[in-house]
C-alpha cells in the first residue's frame, strides 16, 4: 500500500479503499472555510474596540471574505476539474492559511480586510474542490451518505465557529481567531496528500474563460451591491454595481447559450430537480444565516453573554443538524427529494417565524426552539438538495457543480445577512427614535441609532456623566433593548414571509419522486443500476 495515493480516481477499477478517511479530510477542509465566517460573529466586538472600526469597516471586515468567496467558486471549480482537484484543494488550503497568518498579525483595518479577501480566495478554491472530490471518490451507492456528512459539517461549523472563537477570546486577542486556522489548514494539506487520491476531468476541453469572467463580474457585483446598498445607502457605487450585475448576468446567459463548451450550461436551470434544489439552497441559507446573525447579537448585547458563553449556547443547533442529517439519511431514499427538502424548508420557516415572539424580556430559552428547528432543517434539507445538484453534472463538470451549489449557498447567506441585517438596522433605528428621540444630544443619538452596541456604549457614557446618572442610563439601556427586540421580531416576520414564499416556489418546482430520474428529467420509468452508477460518477 503506497504512502501517497497516486492512482487517479478515474483509473481505479474499484472504489478507493481509503475513501472514508479521505472524506474526513474533505470535511475538515470544509469546516475551517465555513468557520471563518461564523467565528467572526463573536469576535466582532473585540475587533471593533481594538481597531476602532466604524459600522462600515466592520461590515467589510466580514464581507471582504464573502465577495471573492461567492464570485470565484464557479470558475475555480472548473479550473480544478481541468487540472487537478486534489491540487486545487491543497493550493486553496495554503492560500487560506496565508491569509489567516496575515489577518492574525496585522493591526490596521485595511490590512485585515485584505487578509480576509485572501482567505476568501482560498475558500473559493477549497469549497468546490471538497464537493467534486467527494463525488468523484464515492460510488453512487454511498454518495448520499458522504454528502450527508459533508452537509452536516457545514451546519456544524455554524456553531463550532463561535464556540472556538469564544474559547480563544477568553485568554487571547482577536488575532487568535485567525491563527487557529493555520494548523488545521496544514493538517488538511498533509491529509490531502496522504489520503485523498488525485482526480481530474477526462476529455473536458478548453475552459470557457469569457463565461467565467462574466460570472465573476455578475456575482461579485451583486454581492457588493447587496452588502453596500442596504447598509450604507444606494449611492453611485451600489447602484452602479447593481446595474453591472444585471447586465453581466444577461451577458453571461447569452454567452453560455451560444458557447459550444459553456462554463455552466444555463439550460440546466430549466430542469426541475436542479432548478428547484438550487432555489432551495439559496432560500434556505437566506433565512437561516440572517436569523442566526441577529440572534447571536441579542445573546451578546442584550443578554450579556460573552463570546464563549454565546458559542456554548449555539451548540444545540449543531446537535440538531446531526439529528436532521441522520433522519434525512433514512427518509430521503424512501420519500424523495421533494418531500424531504420541502419539509425541511417548512421547519426552517417555522423556526424563523418563532423569532417574531422575541421581546425585551426574552431569555435564551426563547431562542432555543428556533435554533433547534433551524439546525434540524439544515440537516434535513441540505444533503438531498446538494446530492440532486451534483447528480445533474457529468464527471467532467463536478467542480462546476460544486461551484454552483456553493455559490447558491454563499449567495443565499450573503443576501440573508445583508438584507435582513439592513431591515434589522432600520427597524431598530426607527423604534429607538420613537422611544428616546429628543432626549439625547444629536451626536450621542446618532451613535446610539447606529447599532445596538452603539446604544449600549452611549448608555455607559450617560451613567458616567454627573448630569446623566444611573437612572437615565438605565432608561436608555431599556429603550435600546426594547428597540433591538422589536427589530428582531419585525425582521423575522419579513424573513419568515420570504422563506415561506421560497418554500412554496421550491415545492412547486421540484418534481415528485416518481417523475424524477437520476438525469433530473421527468420519466416514470426507474433508472437502471447501470444508469445510476454512470450519472455523476
């Protein structure tokens, strides 16, 4: 048995014998790229204080990672298919580790944003590579189980990121939340070389770089406009980006329709299994990431939990993800994708709607049921949707398939955080103005309206001021808490409505089980064993 697997998957006559160990490496690689987003949720207050971040600065520290991550996955997935999926995984981990080292050592806002962008590029290489390697390594009969483990890892990272960051912040500066990625990335590189076999597409042909460039421009501009416009106003920059995104998308579709070897065959979106599953991933992560984003803020700013305590209180979500993943492994083969994904989206929507009950006197127990429902829904829905998406692509396009799935996931999460976050900020600002408008100096009021953290900081300053005093500070603090609770309830209502509409669309688009073959086409006849093994191999 050679120490380094050198036989390409495509030349193996039987399933790779160390494939479950390889899956562990792929899941570990996926874990750190998702954790890089979720861990920053609890590290943000320390970074804001240490670097003196404005709300705009903080937003771009977070989203400096998101823009390249979302924009580049499709193209980099195709490049991995063409040249080396394992090589792409190793290179992506090294880029990610380099950005993490930089982020952990610098102390200027612009450099932190640059480091996050470098990490985003690395993540855009890693994430589609993990999924394309998984599909290439595992035979069709085991692939659903492997994708379930991959999907559960995504959900696990939502809770593990804040928990790990909280533990580190107990005794270390915020830079430690960057540096912890380095040994994990190195372990992933070593594991890739020892346990993951080489793989690349055979007979792929030339890469459609024009289509790739158009996809980068379209997705990147859309994410930028979505982040910048709702939070900081629709000025020239966000409007221009939105127009570029629209024109770029039309140009991308037109180019791909006429290209003989397109980057992404957009005709696949007319196939109900693929189109419905892509919409399911996008809508689902829109609601769940947006809800978790502002729920953690309530735990920290209103209930006063520190970073570690907040991370611990997100653990039930991770447990629920694993329960949902176990259930979907049993139910999906029996009930089909439509019922399982649709049920998961209904449960997730119910979890978002439960957050409309939040008020200023709410405690952690009021968040427990929504977190459990969202976690269970992630575990239940994500795996069969991802399996359907990847099953729609031939072997030569597995990286593109992974890039498409991951772009929908990241785009949904970005839209959820940006749009629901903007609604949250507006609702908070309006409510606080109603409660304390005219009772504070203009500058203090502007700071208090900027964010719940700003409101708490102003209350602390009022308490120190002899002209204010503890009673006035307590009144202001109560108004801040009430305003933020009101904002969560109002935003969750809108988010729940959007999720409900998305759920109805997905259920309408996904075909019933008896009409779906492994090719994603409507056909009453079941696929043969030979067909099943061929599709997506």
